[in-house]
């Protein structure tokens, strides 16, 4: 079908939609009186007739197309990128919408682009939904942020040793017997969701990782916080979690307007974020210089019909989502769009790493770039290599040099936060921003 230019009558605003799907999103926008352009990333470019069938089978879409109020583009990811670049010149005149169900059905060639669009879309929605909470958290965390050691303090602190990264997927519980011994070989980096599981089995944690801004995440602390050497957190983390630990390390999210400025003035590292605490845990293992990095419980699927491992605070029966992914044997296991997005970010991180990554096979998704290891084989490997010497020293945690240094860091955060707040006052109250950020399904 290609692109049929929507008429610019100077009155109707333009809405751009990623994904054609059934055309439902386009119909809703047309009813609002908008001109609509669809970037049909979910249509195979070798079969443009599929888009034509959808448009011609619906009277509203057919009429809008004939009137020049609807345009549909079918093409390659490169063609979409070019069109997106062209639309950039009209950024103040368009709203952007994403059809998530359409993005779930893209052809293989467009999969990476679709995942990137989905990630940016969901993160932007979360940002606007929780911006007030995140801003409050940052203010409450300022003392902890200013006094925390930068994650860079751990650079190569465990070089040449394995790291054990514990996620809280359904298969994590099966690893507890050998994980207790594995800590003799290298540090255990665990996501906060897995804390109750480690407490139940008496397994000390070298680094607990938290990024969740919601106070409900305190539920993971219900069994106590003993035997946690240090907490690694990010500035918007829930204060009730941050305040529960004395030894703390911090890294800031790259691409954040405030944090990018802070990182230029203070020795604090920036790391990519993707809404998944597991990515931060993998980044910490990389900073430590560990090799191999052994990943446990990263199922990215609802193995056995559960959302998380039994014993965690969030273990619930999984609901059917209609999403499936292949496990290491090629068999389908149920998953969710969020888990697929997190999987893509983990795979992206692994692709850029020189360290070996081993995934303990728990029946979850196949992870590109990770060597899948049988649980019995890793158990034997741990048994062979433990008990031969003293347990390695705990990872170091340094604090800001003195009260003056802490005060300086806090003042820098406050100054830059004030500057960003001032910049946001104008755009945040304009009608254009309200429409583009708060409209249903908008990016």
C-alpha cells in the first residue's frame, strides 16, 4: 500500500501510530477528528496487501483513506527509521501512539525495532504515571545518595572469580542448596525480590539490588535484612528500602536529565536502565570483573504457572496472557510482554560483554548469548571447587571521605534538581504537553 499522504488542512492535528493491528487505534483517533498516519511495522513488507485488506474492510478507515485523512506506510525497518526522521521536523505538531498488541506480531526483521519502541513507550508512560512519586523519593533519598559509595568503588573487586546473579523467577528456589556453597567461590548478587528466599535458607548476600520506586517493595524486607553486605540502588528507589541498609552503593540511570548532569560533576557512574532490576544486577557483576557470571532464576517466563519462586513475597499463580516463548529445548512456555522486553535488554547487555554468562536451566526462556547449564552439572561444579580454602573477603564499601564531602555532594544534587525543576515548570503545564503525554496510549 505504501504511504498515502494525509492532507494537511491546517486544522486537524496529526497522530502517528506505530502498528496497524486491527485498525482499532486508528479508528479511535479518527473519531477525535485527527489525521492519522500508521507506521505498519507489524505488516510484512513483502505482503502489503494485508494492510490494504484491513483498511478496505472497515468503512471508517476506507473513507478516511480516500479523503486523505489516513495514511498507511508499509516498509522495512530502515524505511520506518527514515520516515521517523522526517516526522521529527513536525514534533511540535504531532502526537505519537503505540499499539502494543500490534508490536507483539511484527515480522522477524522488525523485532529489534519493535522491542525498542515498546520499551521507550512503556518507560515514558511509567515516567509520567510515577513522576511525582519518583521526585518525592529522590528528595527523601538525598542524604543516602550523598553518603553512598559510587558503584565504581567495586571496579574489578572480584576479578577472575565467578559471580552468582540471583533473580526471583519460579526456578530460583531449586538452586538454594548449592547456592549456599557457591558463595565460597564468588559474590552473590541478588535482586531484592529474592531476599525472602535467601533469608529462608540462611544464605548471605554480598550485594542486594533495588530499583523499584514504590513503597510496596518493602514487602521483600519482611523476613529481615540480616546478612546483606551492601545495597546497590538508584536515586529513585523507594526510601523505605534504602533506609533499611547501612552500606550502600549508587549508580544513576543514563539518559535521565538530572542524573546525566550530576554524573558530570560528581564521581558517580551512569548505567543504562530498562525497568528491570536484573539488568542492574548484571551490570554490577560486570563492574566487579567477574567471569563467569552464573545467572539463576532468570526464567523470563511463568514456569510451572508461577510468576516468581515459591517463598518470595510476590509468588502468585500466573494469569494467561497469550504470550509464549521457546525454552532451551524449543518448547513453548507462557510469558508476558514485560518479560519479553526485559529479556531483550538482558540479551543486549550480554552481547556487549566479554565475560562468559551461564544460565541455569530452570525451564524458562532461551537467552541469546548465555550458555545454558544443567542444574545438576552446576551443582557438581560447585562441589568440586568449594571447600578448598577460606571464603573470599567481603566486597569493600567505601563512604564519602568526610562530612564536608557528603555536604558538597548533597548541595550539587539540590542545585541541579532545582535547575531541572525550573526547566520543567513551563512545558509541564502547557496544553501541548498535556495532550502528548497524558492521552490514552500516547508516547
